[in-house]
């Protein structure tokens, strides 16, 4: 297939991010601190600063009944649904369709007082991965979003502060076939979701403000997004 200029970076970043997402939280000595919990959802962060700016890596794990990893990644990746679940989105533009599973976006997020408004340019790639732990187990699906440059959208040219992020959504479907051999239904499936993100806020913002924003917004985002996927898929055939 035609090699897009970003392809080598996409390959490298996807492999790197998937490997990191698959690593557990490890013992608490690993610096991960649980900062939010809601039922099956657990959110961890590490407090890290670069040049005095908060860039706390975030890792969330969640198990959601009735949906597959392919469905979760489909609704996360596809632009046509994003305004339905991404509440902090003010504007989203698809800058380039690199392939049917790789897009480039420009997003302007709503201003979070007192920080200035932020925007981001990133490539987004969706991929099915072989389940190398369990040969005949269901596939693993992932979406990786990674900041990139776009000459038509230079950083900090307009009113927004450009942020830089790497996000990995890794989804593992679980199927528990019914004992009586009846056909599979959504009651027999669930999805283990791992969401990892590192966001560099671009310009200085008070650490206390950023940490408050993340503490409020990330749990809300993952709960809202997974509820959205359940609602969108409940009366549709299962997409494995
Ligand atoms: C000062 C930093 C502000 C800030 C940076 C970054 C993001 C952000 C961008 C993209 C993605 S995503 O996972 O790629 C889904 C596609 O949109 C998640 C989060 C959001 C905020 C702001 C709006 C706040 C927020 C934080 C966390 C989750 C949702 N919203």
C-alpha cells in the first residue's frame, strides 16, 4: 500500500503505546495513584511536571458489559459520533483522511476558566491486534491518537494554546458462551477497556487548576463515552 509520510511514526507509536497500555498498574511503588473510582472504573495518575507544567500520565481501566472492543474503538475513532460524547469539544475538523483507519484531526476544546482555550492537531489510527496471549480468544482493538504538525494549522497562531497529547484506547472483548448452547447475546459479552493519556497543556496553567480539570473531566468523559456506546449498540447486531 502507498506509504504515507506518517506511516513509520504511526507504526512505532502504536506498538509502543499498546505495550504500555498492556502493562498493569503494578504495585503502588510504581508511582501510580488511584484518584477516581466508580464501580468497575478505576482511574490512576502519576504526578509529573515538565518545565514546571503538569503532564500527569493517566491510566484508566474499566469493564463494560454488553459491548465489544471493536464497537468501543469504532465509536471512539469515527468523527461522526464525537460531538455526541466529547462534551469539551468546541470544534472538530478532519484535516486529512490518510486511510480508512487513519485520520488527522484539528480540535478546539472549550475554554476551562481560568486557563486559556486549547487546541490540538493529531493523527488517529484504529487497529485490530492479534490476541497473542490467548490464540483463539477474541481480538484486541486499539485506537491511538498522537499529536502531529500541520502546516495549515501552525501551533499558537490564533487564540488557542496548542496542547500535545498521546492517547491509547485498548479494548479486549470477553465472551462467556451460554451453557445451554443458545446463540450469543449481549448478555454474554463484556469489554475490558484501558485508556492511557499523556497531555502536555502547551502553555503554563496553574498545576492546581489542571489537576482539578483532569480529576473532574476524565471520569466524566469515560463514563459518558462508554454509556454512549452501550446505548448506540444495544439494539444492533454485535460487531466483533
Ligand atoms: C488544559 C488541558 C485541556 C484538555 C486537554 C486535552 C483534552 C483531550 C483531548 C483529546 C482527547 S481524546 O482522548 O483524544 C478524544 C478525542 O477528543 C482527550 C482529552 C481535553 C482537555 C480539556 C477539556 C478538558 C478535558 C480533560 C480530560 C478529558 C476531557 N476533557
